[in-house]
């Protein structure tokens, strides 16, 4: 009788879940995470790494130049000494800056060394990556001050990329991997998993990128599901499409809902066009960070077998095209940001361009011109790094 009752309850639970999925209820979120995570699987997969490595070994461009730039950078230096802090304090505009720069750059160095290990098979790079990750996981306990969530997002987006490559491709062992996982779960994930709805969108997007990367490394399906839910709410609130109506969508879980509040949130821009972003009239630099995270998250989801590109590809496509057009020299119309924009998109287009143009066959002439003119991409010293090497024309 007990077994029958248990079986009946299981069937009822399954039917309830299916019904909730059809209605778009909470169970719909639970479908975001894969049944089993793919490793390495944060931003880059083993197949992508193998493809890029073969191009470098053959001396082909743009991969060889990108590889040479990476290996020649200070981030790949085998004499680098990590500079961990117990408490990283980051205020607005990095004032104060107590360990903020060091943390971001050590995370990039760990990722750089992990890539260098994979491309060279020189164990010194793997050991250096481990040294950096171990130094931080044995030291850091907290992020403080107003930029703590953003700082956690920047560094938290990068650490899992390094950790995934080392843990799942280096056969020399990493005894500190468990402690590193604890650091991600206890120090970073609480800062990023709940988003930042009232902040400019690049905050929530990079925080969500960090949350998804951490979730993959931790094999945490619940955190992954929550991060994907945040992402699918934020992207429509960051990039406008005419199909949204007269006004952009407001960020979820915020009090921003009137026309005046939305216009103010969009940097006082009151005319909207396909691809305009919430921070376009602030500057293209911050906008580029938001666009980069939109692409990075979708890329990780694709690796994990739950491809989010179909859900966001139109917004990503138009955002890239809109901003690269002005970067390429298109005159700024009077209706846009008072007739003047602050350019500086930086090297953030490679991942999205490869996914949409090369894989999906979408024509993106402005983005293609800009991307090819800015190869090889280096690093912005925050969280974007070496994407020409890892993603240029990469079909995997």
C-alpha cells in the first residue's frame, strides 16, 4: 500500500509539473538547467578549445595573433604573484579600491594561464593558475561597500572559466578545488544570485553571468535555474525592440513602471529604436559590458545543451548592429542621446557575432566590420578576455 501511494504521489507530482510548465509556472524555470552539466562548460567548451588550438598550431589567423598577444601579456607571466585580500572593498567608481583591481586581474590571470595550459600543455601554466586560485580561496571572506555586487560579478564571471578548464583538463591534480568551490558558493554566489534590479543593467547582467558560471562549476541546478530566470527578465529590459511597444520593458522586481520613470532610467532617452540599450546614452563602454554578458550567458547555455540564443538572438543582433554602426562612423541622429554619443564599445562583439553570424547565418554587416577591425581582442581588465582566440569563427 505504501509503495502504491508513493507511486501515485510521484505521478501526480509529475502531472502537476507538466501542467505548471504549460502554464509558464515555477516548474518552467526548473527546465533551464541540464540534467547533467557539461565540463569544461563556462563560456568555452572542450570542442571550442580544441578548434582554436588547432588553428594556432597551424599558424592561422586571427587565432595565432590572438594567442601571441595573450601569451605575451603580463597575465600569462609565470612570475606573477597573486595579491589576495580577506576583504575586498570597492566603492562607487572604485573609490575606495582596496583589492578590487588585484582581484579582477588575478582572476583574468588565472583564466589566461588556464588557456595557456590548454594550448601549450605546459604544466607550469596550470600550476600558476592553481596557485592564483588557491591564494584567493584561502584568503577572501567578503566583498564590501557599494560596488560589492558588481565587483563580485566581474571577478565571479572569470573565476569559473579558469576553474572549469583546470579541473576538467589538467591531469596533474588540484587538491584545492573543493576549497575553491566553497569560496564561489559562500563568498561570490550570495552577492550575485539575487540580481540588482534597480541598478543599470550591466550590473545585473554580469552578476547573472557570474551566477551561471558558478552554478556550472558547482553543478548547482537550482542556482542555474534562478540565474536563467533573472537573465530572461533582464535582457528585454536592457535592449529595446519595436515589438515591445512604445516604451521599453521595465526591469523585473523594480518600482520603475511609469513612462517618466522608464525614460529617466534609459538616461532620459524618449525615442526608441531596435537595438537601443538602457545605457546607450550613458556611454557605449558600459553598454558593451551589458551586451558582452548577454552573449556570454547564451554561449554557456548553448554548451550546457539548453540554448538560450533563440530567446534573445533578435535583441542581441540588433544591439550589436545598432552600436557598431555608430562605432563604424554612422552619423548620430538628433533624436539619439541629444545628437551625441560617447563611443568606446571595446572588444565585446566576438562571442555574439560568432554565434549569430557564423553559426546561425544572420547577416550582420556593421558588427562584422567592427569585429574584424578590432581583432585580435585582448582584455578589458575587468571580465572580457581573449575572445578572438576562443570564439573567432569557431563553429563548435
